[in-house]
């Protein structure tokens, strides 16, 4: 899935250690869209490389495209849903959008003779 919006807040970085002793990082951030309904999303990035790249290239008020998966996990009979971002990049600005050719302006012909008459019925 994909959402385009503006980063409104970067949440606190979460770190921890797995059972086997390796370190992990998780970064949350909020994105606001221009949609009328369901316009605020809280995404999570998991993994040191993704978190470091996000923090390096993105900041609050940046317009971004976020590609993500919806993930639901069960824990002790309760279900938790999260939006797992896997790609965050700058949204294309309007200036980079394909340009349409200008609409031609039609001017009346100046060299048409008044005497010419068409035989067409319409």
C-alpha cells in the first residue's frame, strides 16, 4: 500500500535486545494526508538500517511517499495492528510532474474572402 502526506511528528526512538543478544531499533512517525477522512497515519520502521536512513533523509514537514504493509499480531488473546513502513522517500513536487503542452490559441483568419460560399448543407 502507499500513502502520500507530510511528516508531522517523529516519535521517540525505541531500542532493545532480542533473546539471542542482538540489538534492534524501531522508529515511529506520523504522516498527515489531505484526505477528508482517515488522514493521520502512525507508521513504524523496524531495523537499524531503515531507521538510520529515515532519520538521515527525512524531517518534520517533509512531503513523503510511504510504502507499507499492514501487520496484525496476537499476544495473550489480544490483537495489535501496526503499519510497517518499508520504503519512505520524498514525494514528487508539482514542478516535476509531466507538463502538458500549452493550449493552442485560435485567431480568426484575416485573409478569407467574403464572396466565398460553401455548398455544404451544414
